[in-house]
């Protein structure tokens, strides 16, 4: 019998759960197997000690409220973070953000490559900022998927260099913090039969079963 995953959404944007298989919503963060952080405004650069780029539109009140929620999460719970949520997880785990990129705020899918298998998947892309975990100790994060056939023509923001590759899905596993699966795209917009949704559910199940 398949176990029903208990999911808590930070905020009220419940559509972000759409891609997860076999789940039920809970209202108490302490009861959850999975805690979801959702999309929206940019993360304020003051949180990663950088100057704000003129294209950055942040909401420090939301940032602080969600960081407060993050601090309630136990190490044996799993965080899944989408778009802005992924960027917030990068910052919480010690990373920075590229504050403006091109070719990623689009109305269709683009390809990403899974590093462990070299398999190509399509995923939605609607972001103008990007995770920059490269200043975090390498033992504390793993880039699972990177952009394949689309690359920015610019990488703008304080404190960053053009990256060797563009992180799309990153697993943060910082000591004494919960594991954070940070997904830059929007799988909740996609069909449950799409290959990336199937693969993400496999990864989520493995993480919950400590099989990573």
C-alpha cells in the first residue's frame, strides 16, 4: 500500500502541490513529511549581503516570515521549493542569487539535463533570477539538473561570476538543516505523465526513504 505523504504549504498557494503523487494537505507544519515553499517576489539581496540590482523586486517581510517558518522544520522533514522558493532555499543555505538572467522567463518549456544519468527532460521556465550556490561548500549541495539547450546572455548581480553551468534543480543538504529540493521550474503546471514530473516524484520518494 502506497503511503500518503503529508504536505504543508507555506502560505496559501496550494496549486504548488499539483505535481506530487499520493499526498494529503495538513495545517500543522510539525505533522508534515514535506513542506513546500512557493513562487512569487524576488528574495531581498540584503539576506545574502549583496546590493540590489535595479531589476530586483523583493518583499523583505515575506522573506522574514518564510525564514521564520523554515526554522520550525525538523531535520527529518523534506523541503520542496519552487521558483522563488528555490532561490530562498539557496540563500538560507548560504548561497547567493544571480539577480537577472535572460532566456529563462519564457512561456514554454526548455530542456534540462540530469547530471547522474545525462537524460534530458523538458520543464517550464518563468524566472529572471537564478540560484547561485557556488560559494557554498561543495559538500553541502548537489546540482541534480542544469540547463541543457538554453543559456542566459547575461548574469547580472552583485558578488557573482558567470557560472560554469546554470543550476535548475539543486538538493541542499547542509548539516543541521532539513534537506531542501530546490526546483527552479514549475512542475505544478505540467501533466502528471510528463517525464520530469515522474522523475521528480521518484526523487522525492527516495529522499523521504533516505535513499539519496
